[in-house]
C-alpha cells in the first residue's frame, strides 16, 4: 500500500465535512493520479486494446476492436462559471477525449465535472447513465433533480484554494467530479447524498499518469500500477451511495454493504446488455474484507451498533465485509425490496438525525441503537440472531 493513501481517505472525509454530509469513501480500489478560450485542442491518434464488441451470453469474452482515436473537445465558455467550459461526449466508445481545460458535460440527473489531464472514452457519460438507471431499477428508488440545489460543491480544498467549477449552475442535479492526482497523491473516491468524487487511474491521460508515476517514485520509491481496462465497478459503487443516501441516512456498515452488493449486481446486469461492461466484469478481482472479530448470533447486534467506529487501520475494511454479508442476507431473504423496506422505517424514525449520523457525533451511539431497532422493526426482533447464525453456517466474515 502506498504512502499517503490513508491521508487521502482523511481528506475525502474533510470534503464531506465541508459539505456537512456523511461521506462514503471506497477504500478497496486503487485510484487515479492526475485562460479562457473556446478553441479546441488537437491530438494525434493512438492505438489501444478496446472492450469486446459483442454482448456476453453465458460466458462473456473480450476481443480487440478497432483502434481508438483521440478526438478534440468542442469547448463553450459559460458566463457564470469563468474557470471551466461546457463540452459534450459523442457516445462513440472508440473515441477518446483528452481534457486540457477544466470542463463539464451535462446529463439529465448529474453534471460530469472533469479535471485537466483526463482521457475520457466517448461513451463514458452514456455508460454512467446506464449505471444510474440500473441502480434505480434494482434498489427501487429514483433520482429527481431538486431545483433548490443549484450550487456546485466548493472543490477549492483540492486545488490550492482555486475552485475550477465556481459559479456552475447544477440545475438541481448532482455533480460527479472526475479527478486526477493531487500533489502526487492518489485520489480516493468518495460520495455523499449530493455529490460523487471519482479518481480512476485508467482515465488519466498518458501525460498525467507519467507525472503521477514520477511523483510517486520521488516520494516513496514505489511504481504504481495502471489497469489495462476501464473499471466501471468504481462508479457503480459510488453512484449506489449517492442514490441510496438521497433516499435515507445510513450507517457506514449498511451504506458500504449496499454499495458492494449492488456494484456487482449492476455490472452483471449491464454486461448482458452492453459490451462496455464485459471487460470490467471479466477482470474484476473481488477484495477480501477482514472483520477482525468473527460475526455470530451473540455479537452481530453489538458490532452493528459499533459501526466499527473505533476500528484500527488494519481492519479499516471491516464495514465493507460485515455490510456485504448483511445486505446479501437481507436480499436473499427479502428480495431487492429490502432496501426500501428498511429505509422507510428509518425515514419515519425521528431519532435518526442525518446531520449527526457520523462516528464523532455526540449522539452517534444513541442514533446507532435506534438504527439497530429500526432493522428489527423492518425484519423482526430476531434479525441479528438469524443473521449471525447464517454467517457461521455459511462461513461468512469469520476472520
């Protein structure tokens, strides 16, 4: 593990504090490094290996397709946002757009805010749309733009007091920030109910990636690795956070578990419909989540109430492991409707204060007791006993 990665988790937490929301940062993924004018940039064509052209059946495979071509952006100045430019991706998977300016592309539910030094496939926004629609379908909630939320998140913390998207009107949609490295450190993806921050290494331009590698070697002597494919698990995970957190407040265990379970379900479903997700599915390596203490019928509720808020760095991924097991159990026994079934109880509980639902809150322990009680209300008083027994019987999170 590289030096500085844990520090950037803290920085993502700082971003959450700046937005007064509970951030959810995905720790198990290694993620990316990094004058007004409307004149487009020009670049030479390059050749890479592309995803398969055919949608998978029972055993999807990948095949190289036509060479990818670097395209030019059409940039439009925006009067109220002087530091960035409006642009549009053309939806063609073989096309790559390299960002030389801070820019943004608009969709019906989000605004894609793009850092400099990114290499964006032409179908990236279209694939994000598919991911969001599939999350909505599977967990049973939909996103509706809120006109009262129009201001973009202040990102100056990450840009030396400079906010590239200052003044940008979101029109009620949520922003998705695509970021390269900051000061030679990797960006750890994180999300709140109102925004998502993604740092995906394979979206960095070659120039940006080379600069990050050089900084990494100078700082700690390690040479970071770069995936040879675009991993859509990262946005599937983070966008599950955004859409589900908009519907109800969640503990770390429940939020991360929900995102881990549905990132796989979403990619599996999309790989059957679009070749863009085939390589992502085939090359995914499931991480191992160590919980530190084996979960059973006697301790399941206690651990749930602790939310691993006092966990050490060695077991920082424990919420993912416990949450994945819990959400897998609930889905197996109550179907995809389990999320709304639980969320509706949580939303009706006056003791669940969204603004104080974080580990350092003075009311956190009390809120977690109510949160556990809400789980019992939704699924029965013996839900923790049943879940802990199921964990032991199925060898789930036992180490």
